[in-house]
């Protein structure tokens, strides 16, 4: 969604706003990625070095208690990407939305709705990961998730293949066998080498937006060369317009945050009930619009079918011509070897017969 904002800014001619969002976005998005790595590192102390279990939010929850630095910096990054003031993402995103509204209210509406969706899914992730009770010790849930993932990967298909239950059991046995003395029942905070970059990135994620506010957009002055003529920056801000545009974007973000809290923090709204109500739409979203399946059916299986046909051509035609040449040579040799008996009179008779045949042929033609 953030890349979409940047491209939209380019499309409406707000190049400065797009570059400003690129810069602010770099800090809080980098912090969110590094924070995700810190969470995975902390989870591996409980579930082992398992790429499936260590990255599944359904096994997390309550990490704020065990990973306070990661949780705090992740919250700053989440607020920044949701466009909540005074964090950096608010100033850059609001400038894009304001510029877009002047060109196309329809595009502004799309960006406005996107702000709400972003706030919803980001706080869904934050609440599911850092709030509530820790779910990583639920062995039934761990086995179910592992088995479902293995089935999705197709590892239980084929003659002689282990069933998903067996693979999940083997995986669990391997985890315990390798680390009963190293695994714990709760996650742990990452070391200083991992938390220091989070703290360093949290500062610009919170404060960098102030260099591009409507009250004094120093970023615009910075990116333009000194020789370029620029319009005078207004000394007075249109507070009515600023509060209206900023209030709209913050309002839709707060609606998204509130909805996420009702579904994934207080559980006053049951997500499963909603999913069952709109099952087709839920399945479409769960399977990522079936893009992977479409690619597999059209491109992967399609290319394999073409490759199979090409292989048939290679085997039956190309190899057939080569093999036929060898076969003809073999048969010809087998037939001619009986003519080689070592008698000169017989060779002379053959030569005479050949010459006679050529004479008769030339006479007929």
C-alpha cells in the first residue's frame, strides 16, 4: 500500500511528496522488518528453528511482556505506517492525499480507504503478536498448523511418502531431540545487536516527518537545486483545509484500529463468524486470490505439457531419424557381407552385371 501511495504521488505530479514518503517509509518499514526478525528469533527459543512455527502469528500473543523493546519499537513503526500523528508516516502520507484530492477526488477516496485497510491489518498483526496470552505452548495447535502447512506443500502425496501426521510428529521429535536443554516455555528478548537498530530506527520513524510539515516544508527546499525557481512557501497555513484532510485520514485509520481491536484484542467481534458468513470472499483472500494456483495451472503445468510434447518430438522424430539411419546402415552391411566371398570370378560377374544393367538403362532412356 505504501508503494501505491508513492506511485500515486508521482501520477498526480506531487514528486516531492512521493520522495518524502519514500524517505519516511524507509525508516519505519525497515524497523518493522527488523522487528519481525526479532520476533522470529524470540519465538525460536520456544518452537525451535522451524520456519513454519516460528513465523505463525497464531502461535504468538503476549510477546509485549517478554520482548518489551521489540514491542515498543514495533508499535512506533505500526503507528507510523498507519499515519497517526505526530509520527513520520502521517506527514508524508497526508501530503500525498492532499495533493491527490486537488487532482482527482476519486483517487483520493481510494487512498483514503487504503489508509483504513492499512491500519486494520497492521494492528491486527500487532495485537495478534504482542497482546493477549502466549499461545506458543499449545501443542495441539502447533501440530495442526504444521500438518496443514505440510499438506499444502504436498509433502504427503506420492507412493512411499510419509503422511502429514507422521511428518509433523517427526518434526516435533526432532525439535525436542535437538534442544530440550535449549528450548524454553516463553520467548525471550533479542540481544543488543538486534534491538539497537530497532531503537535507532525508531527515532526517525517518530520525528523525521517534522521536516516536511505544512508549517515549514524543509524537505521540498532540500530536494530542489539552488538554481531552480520555487514558489514562496506560504507563511500562513490553511488550518481549515489541513484539519479537514488530516482529520479524514486519521479518522479512517482510527476506525481500522478500532475494528482490529474489537476483533483481535477484546474479541467482541468473532473473526471466524465473519469468515463463515462471507466464506467465498474469505477463501479468496486466504488463498491470495488463487494467484499461485493460476500460475501453477497456466504457466508451470502449461510449460510442462509443452515440454512433454517437445520430448515426444525429440524421441519419436529426431531420435527416430538418427536410429533409422543406423538401422539402415546395419541392415545394408548385413546384406552386403554375404557378397564378400573372396572369389575374383564372382566379383567380376557382379561388375559385369552392373555394367550391363547401366547399358540397358541408358538404352531404354
